[in-house]
C-alpha cells in the first residue's frame, strides 16, 4: 500500500526541525546572561568553589575549558540598565556601570586540562564594562576596556 503525503505534511516534516533548532539557539542577550549573570542569592562564599561549580553548570566547559570568565551578581534589570541610565557610554557600544557590582572572576589554573577544567576564583566589587546592542548587554569586557582599573 502506498500513501502520498500532502504538501502540508511535507512542509511540517521539513520545517519543524528547523523551527525547533531556531527556538533553541540563544540570543546574544541570553548568551550574556548564561555566561555572565548570576541573579541568585549568594550561595557559595568561596569564589574558587563557586567557579568550579558554575563554569560547568553554565556550559562553559563543554568542548574547551573557557579560560577566563566573569559572573556579575545582581538583578538582571540592574545589570541591563548599565546600557541605559545605570551606565555611562565609553566608546563604540561599550558602557561603564555608574556603580559597582560584586563580580566573580574565574580563571583556569595551570592544572586545568580539558575535560578536567580547574578554576581559581576571585570575588570583588567593581564597575562593569559591557557592550550593548539595542539596549541590552551582549558582551562582558574587562573594566580596563572602559578605562577602569
Ligand atoms: C547546557 O547544555 C545543555 C545541553 O545542550 C542544555 O540542556 C542546558 O540547558 C544548558 N544549560 C544552560 C545553563 O544553558
């Protein structure tokens, strides 16, 4: 017995996976949040332990050990506001926050070999430098990129 698929069904079969793939792909703002934003209350006071938990949890040790990454602690609205009233334009699309945020910097140690990624962490309060697109942060930069220390 032969069945013929109508064009509607064919379209569904070919477009559905494409739509699902498109839905899964994160936007630059979502990627910024995954890599650089932690809105949860402080739950790990040791920055090194924090980094060794958070780097895998946020998928930054999947195919390589991401060498250097910073987590900004605070409400998403306050971090996003750095692109507007909470920040000062520096150059290009970079904005420097007017007030400091707690930031955990994570860096691989010499013992780190993928897939065993090992991080050291450092927590301090600093103004953050971000690149913005359409009023949303899409890239985290070292404070020095915005003229900071
Ligand atoms: C990490 O990747 C897995 C598998 O692709 C995905 O299910 C999960 O949502 C990702 N986690 C984050 C925080 O994006």
